[in-house]
C-alpha cells in the first residue's frame, strides 16, 4: 500500500519530513508554529508510518498531561486514519486502559504524560523505557530535565537493526521558556548544534488558510500579531506579566535619572564562584564588577573600598541577608534585604488603592515593573550577555493569584529556575534597588500623616453663605 501525504504546498511540512526521513545526523527537530501552522497531521502520519513499516519498534506520543494528549494528539491520529481511509489491519488497536496503540507487526505507539511529579523529581519512572523515537506535543510545557532524560531513552528499540536514527520531534508555540533557549535563540544567532534543527512555521505557510484570517491577525494588538502572525518568540501573551517587553528592550536607551548612589551586592554562595557588585547612580545601573570567591572579610573590605571610591554610603549598600552571616552586615553596617519580610505598609487614611502584597520581594518587583514600564530605569553596563540575561529574567516574572489568603504573589523562584535553567540573580539585584524607593515613599507618607495630625481642624464656610443664617444646634 502506498500513501501519498498531501502537504498542499506547505513547504515547512515538507522540510520537516525531509529531516525526519533522510538526515540521520539530525536527531532533534523543533517545530515552532504561529497560528494555523498546520502541525498535527505531519507528526501523527510520520509516527504511524514508522510503526507500520518496521516490526517491533516503539514510538510515542507524549505531552505533559495524558488527558490532554488523548483530547488533542490522539484525536488527530484518529482523524488522520479516517481522512486517509487507512485499512483496518493497519490502523493499530488502541488500548485505552494501557494507553498504547498496538500493531499486527508487534510495533507500538505509547501515550504517556511527562508531568513533573514531586515524588519523582529525576523522572526515574522513564528509566526502564526502551524507545525508537517519537513526538512531544507542546514541549514548552515540559521541564528541560525531562527532555534530557527522554533523549537518553530513545534509540534503544530496534534502531540498530533498521539503521534508524533516534529522532525526537517537538512541537511548541512561541514561548520564552526552555524551547526558547534550546531552539529559537540559537537558531536566530546561528549557533544551533549540528544535531538539532528549528523550523519556524507561520500562518502564511498554510496555503489553505483564508486570507481574511491573515487580515484579522494584522489588525490585532502588537503581542498577538508578533506571536500568531510572525511567530516571534520574543513576544508572548502570558497573563499577568509584570514587565512590558518593549519597555525591557528600551532600558538601555532611556534617559538616565541621577541622584544619590547605591550598591546592591550579590554575594557568592553555594554553587557560585564569584560575587557581583552592582553600582547605581539613582536609577541608572552604570557599573558591574565581579569578584572571585574568597573569604567574607576580603569581600567586605572590597565593598568598603569600592563604596568609598564611588562615594556610596553604607546605608545605601544593600545585601541579600538570606545568604550571608550577620557578621558581614555588622561589619559593614549596611542594609540587608530579607525576601520574605513584611512589605512596607501605607499609613494613608485612603487605602482603597493599597495592594496587599504577600512579602517585601513581591512589593519590590511591582515597584520595579512600574519604573521599567515608565522608562525610569537606565542600564548603561556595556555587556551584551549581561543585558540579555537581565531582560530574560525580568521577562519571566508574572503575577500569580492564589485564593487562599487573597494576597498578591509572583512566580516562585524554584519555578523560575525550572523554566529558565538558572537562578534569576540579575533580576533580584535590580529588584533589591527598589527597597530604597519604597523606604523613601514610606518616609514621605509618615511625614504627611504626621503633618495632618499636627494641623488644627478648622471649619471653612463658603463666602456666599450668610453666617447669620447658620444655626448650629448642639442638641
């Protein structure tokens, strides 16, 4: 039986098939699509073809949640069988209980979920699997470590017998997490490793898409247009994002606002080989120096030396207290920052606009977002890698809503590390600078409240009212 798969002129689909079938040196294929990128038929047809052609192979359809996998990928698979009138003997028998499709030649297509389980942080449940290759749907939802483990399991089932390369095909929407680092950014910078390719499929690649849909996308807001029309991974529509992406890009071009000077210090700790000292001229980050890991006394002396050189007071020097001994703070007599400390509380009588933050760190990030989005933060450090990492870290900060206590929260640090692949140290150092802005606002509010308390209460009467007509009845 010969099956002719019609791509209807979709050149990105043809390219994907070429990498899947004819290039053994390519083992990782990323397919990032915008709206109507026409992806599902491509992958299910490839997996079906391999399972039918080669006995005893084991391919897979995987997604973060098994339920959604069955509702999407599996449904597309059944539609593919129907549309192409696949004979009964070659459709495979689906076992819903075991979540597997079995073929008469003893080949299998497994349906498994890749969800992170706290009881299995290293994904050891996949350790005994022997797989030929397969397809990950919405791989942007998958932890990077899981993808790494998955790659160690493919290429183990009949690959050598049939000279089959261990192919992993990933599909994903434009996003900022691990697929951005693994596929889009290296593709954009021409630094993809030789075993990996990225295919960016756009709405315009689908020749059967109505022109009216393209016209509607072109009229959408900038984020929607960039993502769904142009397939731009640098824009996304994650709800409750704190920082506007264009504002992050503009930080290097903003007009600096000068005044008092400040220092924020990221001290070396476990897993780090250097400390980083940040220098601020009011809201302009103008200098960053890195110090190799050494004893705390040497680092403290360095801080004192640099602070004197830059004319920064110790009060205007802030350190993350969670990672240092009290001796350092006592020795420097500087300010310390405690992430889970209580936020600054407003003493204004009108508190209708006062937000209920869960901790000081959250409050500082919201203040930083306000300053970044209004063009107040200036980055003058001449280091491209530093700027890119800072923007990447700030861009990942989102507000989350938990109904238990009604307090405003942001994404947890461990979730950032899981998505970003590193700790957001750069973002945290900029965030800590906002402590002084909030402190100054708190002082101004104290003065305003005190002034109002000291002022005598007076009764003012409109000049047009005849005072003789006013009768104040004490009873």
